[in-house]
């Protein structure tokens, strides 16, 4: 079974600084997709960034980028120039043929 | 931009009662999902639905749960006899196809008293 592990329950970053959130996953599939979702206090699930496993190039989306290490099954999220609005729960997710599997989440606090 | 909608935003019900949570997926999407998030915990998969039938379900999705797409637009989750532990946020999601990300609705907060 596919599992997604986020080893950092909580992280903190100073405004304008950079923070990296870790995620590892376990799968025997070769074709899959990885995602980072942001969940603010409203509890809406907002897609931050996605990565296709067949692509070697790391995905970037403005201040958000990933470090995808397929062999190591690692998929970390880097947030540059952190803003107060980035404070939220961040969930790493894996999707292969069907449903999406989520990690336990990392709560990110941004200090002014 | 099209979005997934869910109603109601908050439902309070008594233990043993039936509830129906409603979702309107994005119109050209083909796959539909229900997820559950107990407060403070991770998002858990419940069921996926494609071509008018369940394609996959988790161990959480027991006989108390059912899904339906009665009219080609709404996608519903029914809990037949609610238990206290069913209290959670329920998210609906839809996706155009396999290679696309899932779009989540805003969720329905279910409180069972």
C-alpha cells in the first residue's frame, strides 16, 4: 500500500525567509503524481503545486518549488520569501491509479 | 474559474440519524471522490466513483455509507445511521482524468451529537 510520511508536525519560519517541508512516500508504482495542498483555517484544500513522477525537472510555482528525488522517494516543498498568508497546514499527497493518499500534515507558522 | 461546491457547509445531526451530504463537481470532470478529515487529523480517502459506479472504497466506507450521482450533476454521500465518530469534515473532489489534480470542494463540517 502506498504511504505518505510527513515527519515534521510543525514548522516555523520568519517572514521573508525560506522554509522547506519534508515528505517521503512509499510505492512500487513507476507512474504517479505528487502534490502539495495547503489547508488554511477555513479548512479548504488548496492545490499548491504538482509533480509528475516521469518528469525529472522539479516543479515550480512562483515562490513555491519542490525537490523531487524519485529514487529516494522524497518530495519536499520549499517556500521562498515566506508571507504571513502562507501560514497553514500543508499536506503532501500521492496519487497513482485511483485515490489520493495524504500525509499527516505539517503546520507552518510564519512569524512577522 | 469552475469550482466544486458542497452543501451544506455545516450539518448538525443527532446520533442514529441519516445525513446526506451534497456535492456538485466541475461539469466536465469524470472521476469523483469523497474524503474525510477528523479534526486535527489527516485527510482520509473514503470512496471514488466513475462511470456511475464505485471504483474504489476504503475500509472506512462500510455499509453505513453510500454514494449516488442521481441526476448527472449532484454527487451525494449518505450516512445511514450516524455515529459520534462520524463527526468530521467531509470533502468532495473531482478530476478530469487520471493525469490531473483533484479539485476539492470547500467541505461540509458534520457534527454528530
